[in-house]
């Protein structure tokens, strides 16, 4: 499409926004979503019963796009499907930078009328060179500019993660769940049925976007497999890309067809495409966010030999099982390390073979100098490539709540270790029976630039995926 890139730039970094067809019945959803927008917001509505409510929001209303005395970079359209072709034609005639069509009831229904209407809006947009997002989508989320898909999404500060989603719900949830775990959005696009612009268009945009350091996506299917592969390969060469595929089961494939009208791809074929392109494949939202935490918060490393640190004997066993099941190794340490450990490690109720059963040695957080010695020994050990540490929320959460400075002291020590070490380092904070306190602690850990995971299993799988990606970059 001629000039798509420059016009998509207008749409995804807008200075002016117009909302077409918002109504009181839905609480003026889209105008309220745009209440945090840093630029100018306009409304287009012809129903006289709706206009007073729009005016109460302080938004200027016009009978049509052409009557707005300003260039419009981004349009969110929420009109009935039969009216959609007329609005898309108005967008093309103005011309606007791009339009997202919230309206559903198109090809995803399997009905002839819906398919014909989708083909018509696609034809109008293509002939005009108009970037059309959707239909059947939630459009753009640009937190730095305050353009939102939901009023619950954070606004005002952007992050480093670009997100492409064929599901509006996943786009919204990913932004909110991700933000709570330190994974913040630069630009997110819910693309729905992807009639005109498909995944490769947004991939190409995010690949060169300077604000996007890592790309993630939720994809149910693509129209042009070869084009998708080439865009994915180019993107993965430039920056890490994490691909979460929906509809990998037979039942999921049926749901995919009725959700976005996409054709499903077999799991084996999809995994091969992602692997050959050099991207990271994930299976769930949690998987995706976890992989991003490793990519954003740890130093890159290609070795699989783990140095593990747990607080009790039982935890030492299960952390080892988790990391080995993820395909990582837990070797013995060097003789030099054991010689150093023998001089101070409390072997009553503990073991230092690897994993380090360290609770008795560090006093469950009460002996920071001992913890620092353990970290330095593992960091200097030639048999260890990466490190993972349990922060023992079950034992420590109440102490952190009563004395926040104890958590601050621990984090100071761990941040100093991360800064001086070249090895990947992750932490684990189990939810346990005090999740309210643990959540606050995990937030503090992430604010200090340390990756914090909910379980040994999630940490090990995420780190293994990232290591596979890092090895592919140097291989």
C-alpha cells in the first residue's frame, strides 16, 4: 500500500483523535478512554439525543469528519456495521492518518452479509491507501500519549514493549497484568480481523520504532505465511520477539475461526516458523510476560549451567527439579568454591553442593554479609553460567511488612550483585499465604530492576527460553 508506513506513523503516534459514533448507552466508552490523551479529541455524532452528553464531557462534536477544522491522525469508529463503509469512505476523503473499527459482525460471523461488508470496507481503504485497523478490534494503546483501549489501562508513561494482538481482551489484559509485573507498553495494537493491515505491517513498524526494545504478540492466524515469516525474521534480527499463539488445539482452531475469522495453523508448523525466524514461542499470557521479564531485566547469557540458591532443604530439591525440567543444568561447583564455602557455611540444616540450601547460613535474611559471600562465590565459579535465588517470601514477608528497611537492604545487595556480575540473575517470590504482602514486595523488586517470578517453574522456563534466543543470536 502506497505510503502506508508514514500514514501508520500518524495513526500510531497521533496528535489529534476523532471518535465516531460513541453513545450514552455504552457510557461514552471511547471518549472516556481518550480522556487522558495529550492531544486534541473530537467527536462525530449526528444523533441529537447523544450530543448533550458528549458536550458534558467537554468534547467538541461535529456532524461529520469533514466538518472538523483540523487534521485527524487517528479515528476510533464505533458505528453499526452497515454504516461502517460510509465512515471509512469519509476517513479516506478527509484524509485521516488511520482508522480503527471497533464494530464487529463482519467475516468472523461466517455470514455472507458480514463478509461482504468487510470486503467493502477493505476495498475502500485499499484504494485510498488508508491504514485500516480491524475491524472487530480495540485499536490503539499508546500510554505515553494517553490513547487507551480501556479506561483501566495506565497512561502517562510508556515502556519498552510493543504488543500486537488479534484479541482486544488480551491486548487490554496484557497491558494491565504486564504493568503490574514491570512489563510496560510502548505501543500496543489490537488488530481484530486484520482486513487491510495484518501482523507483518505492525511488525515492520515496531521493528524500527525507537521506543520499542522488545516485541510481543498474540496471534491466532495470518493471511500470508511467507510475508509473516520474513517480517518476523527481520524483526527478530533487530530485537527480541516473543510470539504467543492462540488456537493450537483442534477446539481452539474452531474458536479462532469464529473470533477473528483467521485460519489456524498446526502447532508443529507454527513452532517451526517461529524457531526458524529466531523468535521465542510462548503458550500463555503468563509465559509471555515471564519471557519479557527475563529479556528486559537480565543480562544475556548463553550457558545453561545454573547456580541455585534456596532457603530450605525441600525448596532446594524442587528448585533443582524445575530448572532441570526446563532443560537447564545444575552442576557441582568447583573445588575452589567448596573450599571457600566450607569456611563459613552452616551445614546444620543446610547443604552447599548446588543448590545452596542457605537459610541457616544467611539467617533468613539476617546476615547480608553471608549472602553477599555466597553470591560472589557463585559469580566467580567457572562451572556456573547463570544464577537463580529464592527470596523466601513465606519466611520473610511479615518481616518486610514490619520493617521495610530490611527489604531495602536486601535489594541494595542484590542490585549491586546484578550490576557487577555478567551472569543472568533471576529471583523467585512465591505468592504463598501472604500474597498481599508478597505482591508489594515483588513490585519493589521489579522497581529496582530485578526480575521477580511467581514460582521456580515460571522462572526456569522463562530463562531457558531467553537463553535459547540468546544462543541463536551468537550462533
